[in-house]
C-alpha cells in the first residue's frame, strides 16, 4: 500500500506530463509481454527443428522434412513448407521462400515501430515537463513566494525529465532485444532455406 501511495505521489510531483509518460510505460510493458510470448511460441524447439530438417534434406528424406514442417506451428516451418510445395525448380523454391518469409517477418515486426516511437517521444515529454516546471518556478519567483514554493517547480522539472528518460531507456532496451531476436531468426531461416535448396539441386540435376 505504501508503494502505491509513493507511486501516486511521484505522478503528482512530476506534473501533467506524468500521465502520458505513465501510459507510455504501460504500453511498453504490454508490448514486451506480448512480443515475448509471440517470439517464444515461434522459436519453440527451433534448434531440434533446424537439425531435423537439415539432416533429412541432406539425406534426401523429403517426406521427413515435410513431416517436420507439418508437426510445427512456427513461422520457420511455414516458410520451409511453402518452399517444398513449389519445388519444381530452384527459382520457384527461392521465390516461395522469399514471399513467405516477407509475410511472416511482418508478424515478428509488429508493434516494434511503436517502441521506436516511444523511445523518441518519452524524452520529449520529459523535456516538456522540465520546461513547464521551470516556468512554474519562475512564476512563483515573480510572485515573491519563498524558496519552498520555488523548489516545487524545480522538483517537478527533475521528476518529469528522469521519468521520460527511464521510459525511453526501457523502451529502447525492449526494442533492441526483439530486433536482435528478429535478426537471429531471419539469419537462421535463411541458412536453413539455403541448405534445403542445395539439397534439392541434386534432384533437379537428375530430372
């Protein structure tokens, strides 16, 4: 209860800009949780899937590759499966890989642009709080109020600035983490697709 009261006091001490900053922090946490669940679902057992598909492709066991793709609900399985459905030639397979990868990558990138916007907006809101706090301090100073009243405006400015920076830092950390995860997924998927294509080349050569 004391922590809740302290949080309310902090919101009040930072001035009006603390309300949008609080909303942005909630959005950041919500996106982090949602993206974490999404990435975890699509990377579940990814290592074993990669190893099974690569081994089956190299040995020419295409039924095993299709079975592995059918048994996985991940985006990577959908990409590989799409390529196998259009395996008439190297160009068709690569085209299928690229088309499906583009569609699936959109799902991984969802909401990340919001985090990028929060990284930019949060410090600006903190700066706005700094300006309004300093204006409040100078207004009190002009009215001849004491030092305690003046320090209230300065405190508001500092709290708003610190909060804006904290929200931006958290959003940037979340954005960087998931961007790195996306880059890793894309790189791993491309390597697996190359492995499948190279394994298929021997079959095309005999046709």
